[in-house]
C-alpha cells in the first residue's frame, strides 16, 4: 500500500511531537527522581537551554535544505538523534546528560522543516486549513505525549521515556527511507539558485509578527512547566496520568477550533481582529487558572486552549500570506526563533515565580502579559499598516494585512 507524500509528512510530524513532548510536563519529576535535583531554577534553566538549542539549530537546517532534500536530512538527523536518546537513557551524570540531550535536540530540530515543506506543496488558498491542521497535530501530539509520559512514569522508571523517544526517531528514519525510494530522490547536493524574488534581507512583517509571537509564547508558556504539580496540589489527585490529561485540555480545544472553523461560516473578521479577540480571552483563561478551585482551572484551560489556537493559527496565516514559497523555510525559522525567545524568557522567570506549594503566581503574571500583548499588538498593527513590507509591490493575488481575510 502506497502512502502519499502529504500523509507521510503528517505521520512524521505526529510521531515527532508525541515523542518529544512526553517528558515536557514532567521535567521537575525527572530531575528529582533521576538526579536528585529538586530546584525550580535548574528546571527553568534546562528548558531555556532546550529552546535556545532548537531555535539556533533550526535556521541552519533551513539553509541546508536549499542544497540537500529535506527527506535526506531527516534520515541522517533522526538516526543520530535516536543514538543520543539511548545515551540519555543510560546517563547518570547531570553534566553529561545536559551535553548529550542538547546535542540530541540539535538534530531533532530538523523535523521543523516539515511544516514549511508541506505548505510549499499547497496553494495559498489552502494555507488556513493546513496551518489549522498542523496546529491540531501539534496539540494532539501534546495530548499523546503527556498521556504516554504520565503512563510511563506510573508504570516504570521515568528515564524510559528516552528509549521511547529513540524508538520514535527510528520509525521516522524508516518513513523517510520509504519516501526517498518512492520519490526516487538522489543523494546529492543541489546547486545554489538565486531567488527571483527581490526583497529586503528581513522584511518588516517578520519583525512585527515575530515580536507579537515572542510576547504570545512568553505568556502562553509561563504557566506550563509546573502545571502538573499545580493540578495535583489543588485537586488532591496524585496520579500523573490525570495530571497529564488536564495538561492536555488545550489540545482538545484546538481540535474543537479546527472542527468549528470547517462546520460553519467564518466570521467576516481580519486575522488581526481574530488575534485581538484571542489575546483578550487568553488573558481571562490564564486568570481563571490562578483560582484554587479546580473547576475554575478546568474552565480556564478550556478558554485558554481555544484562544491560543486562534492566535497562533492567525499569526501564521499572516506570515505565509506575506512570505513567498521560496522563503517559507527561512521566514518560519525566524518567527520560530522569536517564539523560542519568549519561551526562554518564561523559562528563566518561572523558577523565580514558583514557591513551594504556591504555583498560582505564574498564571497571574501570564494573564497580565497576555493583556499587555493585546495593546502591544494594536500599537504594532498601526505601525505595520503604514510600513512597506516588501521591496517591490505584492502580486495581485497576494493579500495585504488590510485585505487578508480569515
């Protein structure tokens, strides 16, 4: 049975996200159980290092993809990542674990090329659906990762997660080898080709969307690292599986958002209006989660999940509506860099905000940050609409920020 290219790429994305998010909600537990380190600052520093590693490595893979086919890049990088994942499983020294795990993430960063690769295969009218689909894949990968990670921790040693991650990498290598054979790809460097599209080195829309993305990801990530411990504290339920289920509520809301967008007429709003509404509701959702009442926390995660789906999808629709296919990988890498700057800032700050048995402060700070982003976006939008984004006029079928509709 032949599997289509698009289906294979979706499968690769799902496997990658599930495997790579298994450990994410449980880093405090991992460092305490494996290395005896019960320090919130250490957890925050490690998460920041993870984000910094990925955001610095990805642009280099995007450049390499102009000379080497993405499928061949993934074969090599995921094979190396699998070997390093196994080394993480056996690591008992914290310094070596940092070195090995971060080196593994350098190679895992290459799978982010899947997203712009798929978008290049589709026409621009299909981008909203593709962006929404990949958002749901990322969220449902988070569901699978959180549930699988919690289940593994309940049944066996937490470091076993790294063996499962390595197995996922090996499966990806197999899928890529299958694609290479089906597409009859040759292992060779492509000659450098000058882009026929003239534009600035970094267009203005990259700065604007990137800055907003930085604020959004800072606020959205601030309360994540300690959510599972926070839920266990306020609910009195010690199960990590249940905590993982609560952590994954926003993923279910992303699926709801995708279904809702396909089952009814879209509001006659621009992406900017959708983003502003999303920022307002995201602030409310984060504020609700600061309540000691577990019902309010669940309601807050529902509101936050849907709002973040709207914000992230509409920001990326703006990005790809203003970019060109030959620049998709590079432009997405730049926005991804800004997103991770926000995550790094949140990771460093969260260690200072969290106090023993008092995990609500990050939610309050994140709520305020999201509200501030609402006003920052309004200010940047006014600047954006009066600034040129390209060094030459946009094609007639290329929507501008004023004309682009949801």
